[in-house]
């Protein structure tokens, strides 16, 4: 089974031990994943503002890589270990039986449309964590509130937040990202590959 792994944030530049096929291209990531409603809406343990699925937001471009595992359970376990979460927090869709598992029912149509355009891909998995901005900050997720959140971070925490935002793939053009770029000038950083040094 050919299994695709969707990515839109740190998986791209920091896959760690995630087992992906890098035989095609330098990194193994392709920039024509499904269009999904991704936004900077989850606050991580180190207070970075990270990208997650937020139903109702505008759809943006995502990326994908191919797992080295042929069994869905193995690919899901590999992803869960990389993400530091339970296997239940990894979403999945299997083309053959249209089996969809996610807390985000709104994205099923986009996932199906995309996977049906990829003849060789039989299943797809992704990080299925919800946004938590409102829960953590006690304010709704708005452009103004996210800017104020970033402003009040301690300097070293703000540096971590800036690094994540600037390293996020340039094609993941969210509404909040555009606002952050205008306010702070935190534009995408191109990281030089070791292979081109």
C-alpha cells in the first residue's frame, strides 16, 4: 500500500525519525498536497503558535511525502511517535473502502478529491490535532489576538515562535501568516540544504 503523509508545518523541515521515501527529490516532500483549511491556531507546549486544521478557514496548499511503511497501522504509529501524540490523533483515509477517520469531517471531500487524482496513492494520513488558541488564551482566534499573543511572549519564546512561522513552507499562505508578515516582517526563511553546501 502506498501511503501519503500530509504536512504543512514542522514535519517538512524537521521530520526527525519519520520514515519517508526521499528517493525522489532532496527532502521527499511534494508541494501539491490537498487544499485544506490550515491556520496558526494551536499553541504548543513551548508556546509557539503552530499550524493545524481549522474548519471554516480558507483552504491553503499542503505538502505530502510517501511513507516507507506499506501497512497503515505502521505508518500511523511512525507518525504518532514523531508528533508525540496518541495514534488516535492521526487522521487517515483509505481509498479502496473510502474509510475516513478524523475529528474534522469537513475535510473529507477535499481529501477524497485529492487522493482520487493521485493514482499511485492508496491511503493518506495527517496530524489530527485541534486548535487550542481560544482555550489557552481565553480569547477568540482573530488576527489581532494572535498578534497580541506573539507580542507578549518572553523574548526567547518569541524567537521560537518566529522560527516556526518563518520556517513554515512558503506555499502555506494563511490569513494570519499574512498579518504576521506585515506586522513583524517574519517572512519565510529558505534553509540551505546540506547537499548543496
